[in-house]
């Protein structure tokens, strides 16, 4: 995250309004151009009380006057009149209840239609022509989770509670997509004693081990991230349009320091803090939430990496590997990896002076290709060279073999590169694995962990932005 803070060192300071002049219920401003994010505070459900008039019985002026007080009530009232009034009241109540039931039925019908559409897309593999040319089920579910994340969180660029409608959408849709995992099972034998004491072996089904371990953890991480966003209901900072004054700043006597963005994050709303900076309590709370989100990011990234490592490498990727790992990685890096007695991937990355994420991703692709090229060469003595055979025979290779040593050092370099650039996009191999994967359980775990990893990283980045602005404001005092 230090790199993120350093990229904001060229901020300029303007004026900003004092927080006392800002309505506490209206601290969020309009969204960035082209996004229009909907904040949690902007969703207001106003229930009118006009429906209560449906239960009132219309009476004439005479009855109003005669029933103004008990002293003016007539001594007796016919049962027919009482029955007529109760009948009218009952009719109106039944009508209101019928309307409510009709609304509920319409809502259920709409939800059922949405489920039918989702089920149809799943079976058709996103091929609406019905010709059977769609993608497999695993890719369909992976795309569905990715698209759902973009729908719910794609325009959420601030530290604020998630819109209630979007939160309900996320929970409902994810429960539907993850329910597939309940039926991905494996069979195991179990010893059971009969009434006469005879021990028999029976088969029982249980959730597949990788899903049983990882899915509850991902659900917990999901709930923790939503909880972190919900905790920003009451906050000391607010957001503004980039370089412009929001509606909150037009009030008399209010000024604001607006931090001008001169970096690549021009679309992210600018955080604003009070003229004296955040309170110590708010600053401590922000740091705690940043650390929690950072730990969630690491956990999601570890699950995602583990799932991707278990996916089969497509034959198309193995066929596209270069014949020489040295040609793929380049002579300077190759000489450092081969001639150095004690290899340090961090020192090598420091010497490379990677300037952009594009360069880091390109290096990751070349290092990964070289790694599998050397692993394949280390197992060339065997008759089969497919990745399945390579994976099985890696334990039999000579640990002192040059290709094996280079492959291990390339793996450590790739790991250090991903640790140094956690926002790094997927490598060519990861993309190829997801594209050709046929395992539905792995597709769900990979896509779920990937979107949670992205959300956690965004939360950390947003908190860092607020802390940087607060630090800049306090340094100007």
C-alpha cells in the first residue's frame, strides 16, 4: 500500500468546508462522472400513511354530529346498522389484505421468472441460439459470479454502507449460485456396527473436501467485508467530485480543501476531512479496518492461488510453451538465476526497477512460461510429457538437476512478484485455466475468492486514500 500512498504525493490542496456546516445525513456527494454510485444514505424508503384512510368508514354530517361524544349517542342502535358498518370495515380490510397478497404474489412471480432465466442461461451455456455452442457449466457459473460482483460493487467507489437493495441482491444471487456446491459430493467408507455387533462397511456421501474447507471460509470473509462497509455509516470524512465543489460546499461560510488528483485514479471520488484532520479515535478505527481488510485480502488470495494451482493446465498452454526457458525470461535474469549461489527473488526484483503494472504482468507471464518449460525438461526422460504426467513425476526428478533448480527459482520469483504487486491481473496461464476448466466446484471457489480479493483490495485502497488526505492536511497545519 506504500506505493499507493506514494503515487498521491503530488496532491494539491484547495479549500474545503468545515464539517459543522454539512448536514450529517447528507455527507455523500454525487458520484463520479459516468458511474453515478448509489450510496446507502441515498436510498430512502418513505412509507406514506394514506393507506390508513381505507379503514375509515364514510359517514354523513348527521352521524358525525350525533356521534361526537358518548352523551350524544342514541340510546340504541339497530343490529342491522352495526352489521352494515362492520361489513363495510371488513370488506375494506379484506381488500387491503388482498392488495398486499397481490403485491407479494407479483414479487414472487418476478423472482421466479428471474430464476427461470438464470437456470436457462446455465443450461444453455450463455448460448441463446440453443445450438449447443455455449460454454461449459463451470465457465457459465464463473462468469455469473463475476458479473454479479460487477453489478453490485462495480459502482461502489466509497467507504460507505452498501445499498440495501444491492446487498439483498448480492446475498440472494450468491446463495443461489453457491447452492450448486451442496450437491458436489464424494463417497467415503464408514464402519458401522449392527444390532448384533457385526461391523460392516457402508458408503456415505459428504461435500467434496476442497469445497468443505474453502467455501465456509469464503462465506465468512464475505460477511466480514460487508460488515466493514456497513461500519462506515457514521464517519468524519466525506467525498467530493474531483476538483469541483459539491452541493454541500455551496452553503454560506463553508469552505473545503479539495485534494486534486494528478494520478491514474482520476475516477475515484476525492476523500475530504475536517480542516484540523480526523480525530485520533477515527484515525485508529480506520487503521484497524484497513488491517482487517488487508488480512481478508491475503486470505482470499491464498485460497484463489490454491484453487488455481489445483486446476489442470490445458494442453494448449503446454503446446505454446517456448523451447527454451532462457529465451523466454531473457539473458540478464537467466544469468542471475543460474550463476547466483544463494538466489534472492526480492533482490532481483529491486534490480529490475519495474515501472508499471503492465511490465510486472509481462514479467510474470515470461517467468511462469520459463518455469513450466524447465519442469517439462526435467521430466523429459519419461515417455509422456503431458502436464498430468509431469505433475506426477516431479517427486522422482533429480533435485540437483539444473532444470529443476531453475524451475524452483522461477517459482519463488513468481511468488515474490505476486506478493509485491497484489493488484496484479491474472497471468496468461491463470486465464487459460479458467477458460478451459470443467470442474464446477473449482470454478465457484476460484471466482468467489477472486471477487472477494478484489473487494478487500479496494477497501484497503480507499482507507489508504482517506489516511493520506488526513496526513496531508495535518502536515499543512
